[in-house]
């Protein structure tokens, strides 16, 4: 696996690091060699060759990340030529040690083992060919050399493992950050959909009632009634329109409160719920429909999200009754059980021509019920149309 190098903020780049390491190693080798030259001497031609080999070995280190195996081979060959030829025996071996470590650190573990083995075998073979008393490296030093070579490969391998681990941690952090951003975008989308659904319910219900009330009074006025009767009908319609629009504005401010700036005052009106069912029924009655309510079981406080969902389902259903059903009466039934609350709205209207083709209002109500783990059905009955919903009292995780 290739792990790209990326210099974190405030750290040196790979090329700068390689240049500094190369200069430091070159300085050590050159200074050490110059010190040794004070006590040894050799022919000038051989000295020139020695310095050329030192330049090749040290200069190759700059490319140890780009071509680690090639650099290790070059430094090994430079050392193999330098030590038999030079009288000074400078520390050029440092270049091969660093190159061998780089091979293992760059992930070329097999090549590093092969180079270490070749080096050890070559040195052992060369020393075995020497006559007694002329060996440069004794058996103890040969064992120590083997230990050093193994250590270099092991440390390089450990460094490679550490880099791979840090790289994986970085990738996981990036993936977690992207996942968090995706969840934030999803949450924002869900919140927009929730707000859109609330606006649809609030505005659709209120504007529909205003439209029905206005149409009713205009119909009465078109029959040219007595001025007193016309004034009474107009006043009643305007009062209903005023009450409906006031309630719509209140709910609109409450719904859009999440979009307010941090320094704005939040709305203080309570969230709509079944405790306001009476107001909802009165507004529906103002359109001329006789709306009755019935309660089954023992009423109890509901979780706010469930309470709001039940209220919206009744609201949307009564809106549909006023706009489309041509009904004269409707019955709203709220049934409380230990596990859920059930909402049922029956009307005596004309029902739906095609139950398979449902409008956005019914679809929105069904989505509300589904979001809490419940269900909603809307179908024709023998007497008209029925909307029935079941909302569990323990909402699904994430809806509370």
C-alpha cells in the first residue's frame, strides 16, 4: 500500500527533510574523514577516488524516499569499493545504514532483508578469504554487524507500521467528519421538510376556512337579503375570518420560531395540541358544518410531538371536509389507550371518487403518523368518508 507523505502544518516537507538529513550525514562523514587523514596518508589518486565514492554515497541519500532500493544498492556498492581501497576507513557505512532503514520504512521489507543478507554474506565471505592475522573484522564484530543490520530493518519496519497506523487514523477522522457533515445536511433537510409540513397544515387549514367563510357570506349577500340580516351575516363572517387569521398568524410565528436569529425573542405561545381541539372545532363550525367531538378512554397528557401530530391530523381532516366533502356534519373521535392514541374523523360528505388518488394533505397526514411508528388510513364509508390514525405514545427514536 502506498502511503502519500503530507507534511502537517508547521512541519518541514519531505524534500526539505531529505536535504537536511543528507547535509548532516555528509558533514559527519567529511569531518570524520578529515580528522582521520591527519594520522594516515595514501597516494593522491586514491584519495580522489575515496572522495568521489564519499560524494556518490552521501549524495544518493537525497533520493532515498523516491528510489529507496536503488539508493541502498548505490550506497552498498560505494561502501564495497571504498573500504578495500581507502586507507582512512571513514564512516561511509552510515550512508548504507540510513539507506537500508529507508528501504524498510518505505515498505520494501523483502528488499531490505535481501540487502541485509547480501551485505552480511559478502562481508563474511570476504573475511573468510583473508589469511590468518589479516582479517579486518573478527567473529564478534561480524555478529555485531548482523545485529545492527537486523535492527535497522526492524526499526524501519516499525516506522512503516506507525506511519500506516497514523494514515489510517487520519482517513478515519476524515471519514467521520464527512459522515458528520452528511448527517448534518440530512438533519437540515428533515427540518426543512418538517417546517414545510407545518406551514402546509397551518396555512392550508386557515386559508381554506377563510375562503369557505367568505364564500358563504358572499353567497348569502348575493340573494339580496334585508340590510340588517346582511350586516349580521357580514359581521359573523368577519369575526370568524379575524379569529381564524389570528390563530394562523400565531401558529405561523410558532412554526417559524426555529428560523429566528439567536438574539431574537422566541415565541411564547404554547405548541398546538388536542387541548385546543375546541377552538379547532369552533372554527370548522363557522363554515356551516356541524362538528361534534367524542372521547373514548381516559384523556391524558401526550408527548408534545404526538400531541401536535394528532392535532394536525384533525386540522387537516376538517380542512378537507370544509373544502371538498360537501358535508353537513362531522364527528371527531379521540380514543386513549395505554399504548397509543387513536384519532378518527367521520363526515357525511360525498367521499372520494378515487381512493387510490390521494391529495398531498392525506399523504402528509400519513407521513406524520408513520414518523411516529403509527399508521393512517383514509377511505370511503357507507355514510361518507373516514380518516383514522393510530399514534403510539412512545415515539420512534429521533422524533422526540
